[in-house]
């Protein structure tokens, strides 16, 4: 996912993904232990998003040269 006017480095994407997972973990702790799988899914999704974003950034970088 890209946000208009923002350039996100892969590291920042990973950091955001990590924060998303931590938020989910905190929610789960409050709600009980029912959503471990959700955390795993979100973590995987965040990692995929970060990887896709990095690839996209690299492709855009090559096009601009």
C-alpha cells in the first residue's frame, strides 16, 4: 500500500508491519487469547506488503534512472 506524497523505505514498511502486529497482540491480550492465528496472518501480510513495496520501489528507481 502506498500513501500519496510519502516515500516509504522498506525498513519503514517493516517497522510499520511490526507495529501493526504489536497493536494486534495488545488487542488480543485485552480480548483474551483467541486470536493468535490472526496475529500470525497479520504478520505474514505485513511482511508480504513490505516485500512488495520494496520490489515496487526498486522497479520505480530503475525506471527513473
